[in-house]
C-alpha cells in the first residue's frame, strides 16, 4: 500500500480477510476496513479513513521486526 500497489481500501480488506480481528498487530486495520463499510452511515469521509490507514501502515512499517526463532541463544 505504501508503495502504491494497493489502495488503502484494498489493503485493509486483504488484512481483514486474512487475519480478521484476532491479530493484535493488525486489528486496527481490520477495524478500519469496517469503517469503510459504514461510511455512508457515519460522519467520516473516505479521505479521513484513508489518512488513518496510511498512518497505521507507516506505524507498522516502522515497527521493529521480531525473529520467529531466538538468534542469541546462551552458550
């Protein structure tokens, strides 16, 4: 999404479909996907939700990665 390959809406939809609301790291993106679905009933605009998705994507991109396996094992 940050490189322009997906729209904000497509990005949140894919995250939501794959992980639902169960993964704490991406739960906010799933909630934002829900926001897109109810825009016509609320007071937010597409641009506002897009901006929040972009901010969340930047936050996740800056999040340090955690190795699946420990790399510094005691001797």
